[in-house]
């Protein structure tokens, strides 16, 4: 089955062919760690995690190398550290830990590599040196600038006309620039800011060179896939490409496929810290299960804009409730049945294949979700028909297809009980124990009364061969 991906460079969907199928490489631009990240920042995390999973499924878990960086040198980080009176590393470690915890709760696997700018400084300085030697950059007044005139393809990724690039850059042109479009590779630090020794004086790197050097160090150039949000196409990715090609480190190749996710919007506008219209993942995760937020982020195609609303999250939650209910009912049905290994439910297998096919079509998640529901409906129908073989096989396929997308990883019982707080849980457990005792004593009126009390708590009790289990009732 061919995986096709929409490549921003060619502005078309192209069949994906890695340079070396035993070593598939992907890099995605990561966060600046000075605060909790908002749910919009996690759209690329979840989208590229899905692609990571699809690539691992297609090429093997160990054949895919995924690097997602952390920017830990930035003015906003310096300010936060100064405001709190703590070392910079205290800030970056704190928010990197929070970011990784949120990403894990959203079902994202840890990338193979998570390079940090502060730990890549030697490679950054070496790459700037090579750019100067290759006549791709020049030093001026303590700065090093990339020489855009040295790269004939400058503008090729963003397809911006040259006049626009010049006009855009013309605002406030620094006197040491040969061309308004030239951008900073190295600059002096202001007093009190962190600085590193370099052949051009003490200072710090520009943002774009950091990613190019981290890619080279983590994965080697060129790479197969480079990803990020659509806002990064220009200038960040345009500049990364120029640096990577002119460094001469990847035989003048940088990335073979450029993928960009659309914005997550709040109302009409992009969710962003500067606009102040953000919902923090950290806060949302206190109210909603991570899988529901992940589902909401994947509810639209990744290249489209997506509007973040309460009803989007509620719909995601009830979509998952529907799937988990099928898993729960089918597990209970199968508990009393002999196992039927080795038999395949062919029509469920066709839906399972449709999930994978949809993902291979440029990560078409809406189509993948539709195929998951079809598969779940078949498992439900098999339970109604008491067809144990069809249930066992279909249920296995449903779990597998869900897992491929990072869903259905919870035990169904705990999924339904996760909505209940600890107080409710202990009350329910105590009532179930009392009911058990009442039934053992053949005190039927008391057992019925307790069942009524449980129903009033919106709890459904299911008696099975291994005792009673319970779940929060389905909403009508
Ligand atoms: P930033 O911390 O703003 O540099 O963003 C980190 C990553 O999140 C980049 O890939 C951005 O393109 C992406 N991003 C930031 N805000 C949004 C948003 N509202 N919707 C989608 N992606 C976003
Ligand atoms: Zn980057």
C-alpha cells in the first residue's frame, strides 16, 4: 500500500519513498519552553505523532527516527528566569517536563531524539563556520548573516515573489546587512543574557540555524520529512532550507517532503499566546481524558484549519464512549465463550484495512474515523447475533486499528469510570458490596433497593461470571 503525503514544496500529494527504508527520518520543530503550551501547540505534536505511528507500522518500529527539538535559548525564557530570580535551566527543565507530560497524556510517543539548542552549540558554530567558508554567509559587526544572494533558490519553498521578500524585510534593515533579506546566524548577546564563545565573538545563535544544526546532529542531512505548523513555512523553513543546502553537508539536499499542519483556531483567530485566546493542554487534561482531546485534534484533516470548541471536545468524548462501549460489551460477552483463535472476520478485516488506507492517503483522519465506526458496528452486530468467532476477531481488529492511531489504549472499565471522582467510586464499590451481601442473605428487597440507589447515581451494574462490574450510564 502506498503512503502519499502532501508536500508543500511541490504543492501536491506525492507517493512517499524514503531514501533508505531501513532508516526513515523525520524532524518537527518543537516548542520554546518558558510556559505551559496551549492546545494549538499540540496540534503538530499529535499530527506528527500519528505520522510517526503510520511510518513505524509501514517500515518497522526501529526503522523510523523522529527528532523533535526544544528551543531553550530565547528572550522570553530569559525574562521568565529573571522575573522568578531562578537559573534559566530551572525554567526550561520545568516547562519541558510539563510539555512532555502533556504530550504523553495526549497519546504522543516520545520522539527518538529531543535535541536542545544549549546542547547543540558546537554543531551550530561549526555549521556557521562552514557557511562562511562556502561563501554562503558573512561576518559583520559581531554578527554573522546568511547571504541570500548566494542561494539562487531562495524563496522556492514559500513561493514568495522576490519583491515581496525584499519589501517584507525592508522594515528596519540593520546597517550591517548586504541585502535586506539576509538573516542572522549569530549575534552578540545583550548584557546579562546567556552567551557562548565563538570565532565571531561572544554571542548566541539565530533561531533558524539552531534547527538546521539539530537536524544534522540528530539525524544527518538530508532528511526524508520535515514538519511543523503552516506559520513556519516563511521565514523559518525557507531559511532552514537555504542554510542546509549551502552548508554543503547534505549533498545540497535538505528535506525531501515538507509537511505543514493548519492552525487550530479559537473563534475566528489562530490560537496564540500573543492574542491571549488560549486553552492550555495542562488545564484541559484536568477535565477531559487525553484520548478525547487527541480525537478532537484529529477530527479535521490536518491541513485544514480546525476550530476549537466545547462541542468539538464533547463530540470526541462521545465518539470514544461509543467505541469503548463496544469493547466493554464484547469483552463481557466473550468472558463466557471458548476462545476462537485463528478465525478471521473478513468484513471487519476490510474495515481495518480501510483505516490504514485512509491514513496512507495523506493522513485522512475523518475517513479513518468513519472506518473505525463501521468496524465497531460490525462487532456490536456480532455480539447481538451471539457469534463468538466474529466478535473475538472483530474486537481484536478494532483494538489494533484504534491503537494504530493512538486510541483505545485504556481498559474499557477504567475509561467509563474515569468520569467518576474518587468519592463516587468508593460509594459505588461499597453499594455493590452491600448488594452482594444482601443477595447472599437472599434479602431481595434490600438488593433491589440498592440497585435503585445505584441507578440514581447514574451507574449501571453488570453481573458476570467473575462478579459485578459497573460503568457510568450512556447519555441518551
Ligand atoms: P511556537 O511555540 O509558537 O513556536 O509553536 C510551536 C509549534 O506549534 C509550531 O510548529 C507552530 O507552527 C505550532 N503552532 C502554534 N500555534 C498553533 C496553532 N494555533 N495551531 C496549530 N499549530 C500551532
Ligand atoms: Zn525549526
